[in-house]
């Protein structure tokens, strides 16, 4: 679970904040005037995000190759339907978790 602190707290306790991020892989959300302005994450989490992003772009490129024969409007409809299906799955999962009190 991410810890949320203000910019002022981050400045006053920066060494402690970095220790938590690096040693315990504890993400820290930094807020200024109630708005989230930054997130500190460990190098391990950052590398995982980079791998995820690279994989996502490769999937998009592969999808483009597989659907190259299709009309752009058909591809748009296909992608829109897939995105909506994923959103519905996530929504259903959150509803089940809420019902169980998680």
C-alpha cells in the first residue's frame, strides 16, 4: 500500500522516505495542496513498469500486424470492444472484492 505525504513532509524526511522506498519497496505519493504531484517507487518497481510498458507496445504492434488487412473503422471497433471487456472485468472484480469487504 502506498504511503501519502506532503511535499513539506518529503523535504523534511527525505532520507527516511528514500529508505522506505528502496529498502521496503514502499511507494510514496507526494501531494502539494491536496493534488498528487509525484510518486516515488523503487528501482525494482520502475523496472517492472518499464517491462510492462514495453510488452504493451509490442502487443499493440502485433495487433496492428494481425489486423492490417482490416478497415481502420473495424480495427477501432475491435479495440474498443476489447477495452470495454477489460474494463467490465475490472469493475466486476472490484464489485466482488467490495462484497467480500476487501
